[in-house]
């Protein structure tokens, strides 16, 4: 890990380096954006650079040497100055050592994965909450001095996962700044943080990673073909972690299914049968993540069709390898209210996350889409259907 292995986000990298060079280090920093946009990668590299024993400096840049004792410790997230706080599994736990050995192993394994690749999906079993005992442990450790020179960095991953008790305890931590300590919160839903917490942090917003950079990274990793990488980049919302999850899906197959779905919507008399078949096709996997992937692909397909219809140009179209089919759809749905269709798909995503049945969600969505899209097709019966 080094600055150059962070995907995109050059502007943020410069800002973070500038804060080190100008010695204006924040007491608390909020990196608003998902792990997959680089929140954890940026936090770890910042911590590593601040602690490097022979950092390489120019007028406007500073980079860790990646080789000194401190860098080696930081790279494996085993640096005494770097503390990671993250959601952990539930249980009657009052300190880390209360966990059973296998849970502790799992936590260590996950941290090791993150240290190797900060874009790897971060998941520890059923972990979904940061609890007060973790903040108490943090406060205790901050009250003790470390022997190692450098700056102490606390990285709270997905800080919005602190429960109320933890949040209140953490607020006290923020109110009593410690010398030589920077607390970095990462949050992909900063609106869920207490305003009193946000106001005590210097906030940096992490924008989506550009599509081309996602494609480049997927190709560099040898994870997919260029056409697959393009589809993935279009659907991952600038989030490398989401992109990495997509590579395990058969994106071509899902895309073909999505095209079949749109066709089924526009069938004549037996459209109900087509919609029922499409809904059960998605539901049979009983996989929420896969269902959400379908929904994302549907949105990208509709956006592409609209763009093609309006601009009559294939530039900026994600589904470059399916232009023939896409242009038929562009003609078919050209005058439909695509925004309204996209909103219906958003609502379906929300329902899936709320555990509404996949079959029910897709059946109702496809019926809605039929109504919406058929209006745009009324004057122009689609040859794609
Ligand atoms: Zn170093």
C-alpha cells in the first residue's frame, strides 16, 4: 500500500499530504464516503505516512518510504500508534479478550485482508454495531502513552455503526482532544452521525471513483475482460468494493436476463406470464445481493437507452458490447419517463434491503415498469419486444 496504489482520489491525496507538510494536523477527520471509494485506503496511508521514519518529501508531496520498521508495522495494521475500531459481532462482551478464539481469529483475518487490500469487502460474521466497550477500550488506550515516536491515529471504520451509548461515549473522547492523536472516522452514511460529532471533525467528501479508473483497476487485477469491466464500472457507483463483489457474479448472464425482463414487460397478451417468469428467475437464487445487482443493471440499461435516444451517440454508453439491442430499446422506450422508471427501481432496491420478498418486489416492479415504459412505446411499437 502506498499513495499510488489508492485508486483515483488524487485531489484528496494531495489535501491529506498538504496537511502533513504544513503540520496542520486535524484532531479529528471525517472521511465521508464508502470504503470502496477509498475511505479506508486513504486513512491507512495517511496514518502510515505520518509515522514513517524516513518519509520522502518534495515541495508539495510526502510519501511513506514503505520500507522502514514503522511502515512495515503500519502495512500489516500492527503499528502500536494505529488503532482500528470497527463493528464487531454481538455477544456478552466487555472487552476484546471476552471473544472466543475463533471470533478473534476471524477478526484478525479480516484485518489482515484489509491490510493487504483496503478495497476488499470488510465483513466479520454478524458484526453490525460498534459498542460502548470498544469506545471505553479506545479511551483507556489513549490515556496511556506509547513508546513509539510518531503520531497516534485512530481509524473508526463506518462510524455510523456506533450505537447510541457508544456515540455518547465517543463524543466525550472528541471533546477532550489528546495531544499527538488524530481520530479518523470513515462513514458512507455521514447523515446518520450526530451533528455534534460531525461539527467536531474536519470533513472530506470522497467522490465516486471515475469509471475509467475502475476499469483500469479491474484489468490490472486480471479479474475480468474489458467489456465485463465496463459493465461493472457502470453499475458500481464509483465503488471499488462493490465492483469486486460484481466480479463474482456472471455479469453477462445477469445483463442478458435484464434484457429478457425488459422484453417480457412489453409482451402482448401474455405479459403476465413473462413477468412472473422473470421475477422467479431472480428469486430462485434467494440472494439479496444478486437481486440488487439486477436492479443496478436495469437502471444502467435504461440510462443507456435514454442517452442513446437523446444524443444519438454511443459515447458515454456503458453497454458498449450490446449496442444493437440497446438501440432497439432506445427507439422503443425513447419517449418514456425514464426518471420515473429509475425511481421505481430505487424503491425496489429499498424493499429488497428491507427484506420484502424478492419475487414480490420484482413482480410489482415489472408491472410498474410496464405501465411507465409502455407509455413511451405507445406511438412506436418496439421491434425489440
Ligand atoms: Zn517508512
